[in-house]
């Protein structure tokens, strides 16, 4: 099935095109290699643009990302770096990237490519088949696809968070926090317009809003390799993410998602 063309911010129509958004903070050591892997890959639909959103990095993340712009142009892809200061959080970066994207489909991936970019067809297929509006990778549906596992503290902390998420937010999903998601852009712009959480809890919020708005959500298993340099710190971020679950329910009661 041919996807419906979308209208870009400039008013031009970008038919069947893909945007990749990469939220990044202090990723100078990894973002270049990840961009090389993305630029070497083949995508269907064609890759229109890559947007790296630099969340107030203290290193050369923006410069390293921008150094791949010429190579991107050679393959007909626009590579843009959006930088903001001070640091606002992964959720803020993702929102900014999605709302700035021009492709018909937006693929979100972490800067370390913990989910290999070769898994993109798995995520994109339900959108291209017009059976889903939001597709998100899961490490919990088929754990045999995990190559490098997270340390036990983070692994079981993630499982506990999922139980709390199901109880408080009421989402029936096994893994909301995987950083590999795809969106039908026109369908999710109202979702990201209503997003309020800037930190790691944003994943739950956007899925909650999307489900409330009647969008078609699909969770699919993907290959995954944990990175020891992950920006998520269980002790530091767990309490905030737990409180974010209550923020989602409170925002809903106050009509913020209507």
C-alpha cells in the first residue's frame, strides 16, 4: 500500500519519505559511528533527513554530527543538527525533533544504536502496511533477541517500572522505554503538541496520549544490545520516572490531553 503523502512545514509535499530523529547528549564518542551506519543502510521509504537534537552537550556532539552532513548530501539525505541549551531532557529533544520533521514517517533511535539500524524494517512495516500509527520496539516480548543484557539492577528495575506503569498509567505493554519507535507523522503531531514531560518518562506519556486519541499502537520485538555508557542511571532517574507516571494520570484528569 502506498503511504499518504504528507505536507512539510514549507508547504511542499514529501511523499513516502522517512525522517530519523536522534536525541543526543554528550555523544561525541558514538554519534559519528552511528550516523555512518545509518547513512550506509537502505530504507524503504527513502531517507529524507536525519535530525540530531543536541540536548545541551558539553562535548563536541554537534560538531561530530555536522561533520557527516556532506556524506549525507551525497546520498540525497539532509542532515540537520538542532542544539538547545541548557539541557532539557530526552523527551524535550524528541518532541522538538518530531515537530520539526518533514517525512511522512518519523523513526526515533538512540545515539548508540542499541537497537541496530538493521531492525528498522521491523518497526516501519506496520506503518507502511497501514495497520499501525505508532510502532515501538520491545526488549521484553522476546528476550532471546537481546545480545548484550543490562546489569541485573537495571534489568529488574526496568521490570519493576513496567509493573508500576501498567498499574498507574494502565498501558498494556511489556516495554515502553525502548528507544526505537516509529510514528506516522501527521497522526502523532497532536500527541507531541500535548506532551509535557521532558525527561525519560516521556515514552509513557506519548503512548498514553496516542492510545487516548484512538491511534493504532503496535509493540514488536527487536534485537537489542545494552550499552554500558547508557545515559539512564537507575538510582538517579527511577524516582523521577515513577513520579512521571502520576503526572500522566493527573494531566489526563485535568484535561491536558483532550
